[in-house]
């Protein structure tokens, strides 16, 4: 069994206020996926666009 999947812990950062609201992990096979998600920002109390932030 080959251990091929490479996973990395990332943050989901709010594009509006820059707060890192969520932590998740993604598979990084060929570079970072450009992922943007609509998530609830508890600091602004609304849904905003969050983007992946690698460490
Ligand atoms: Zn925010």
C-alpha cells in the first residue's frame, strides 16, 4: 500500500477582516488548491469569503 496522499493543515482566513476562523486540512498533491469558501465569520456576524492560508 503506497502512502501517496499528502495532507496539510491550513487555515480558512476571512477576506474581509483577516481573522482565521476555521482550521481544516487539504490534500496537496500538486501545489495549493485555490479554494475560497463562503463561511460564517463570527467576528463580523455574517457570511464572508474565506480563503485558504497555508502555514
Ligand atoms: Zn470576518
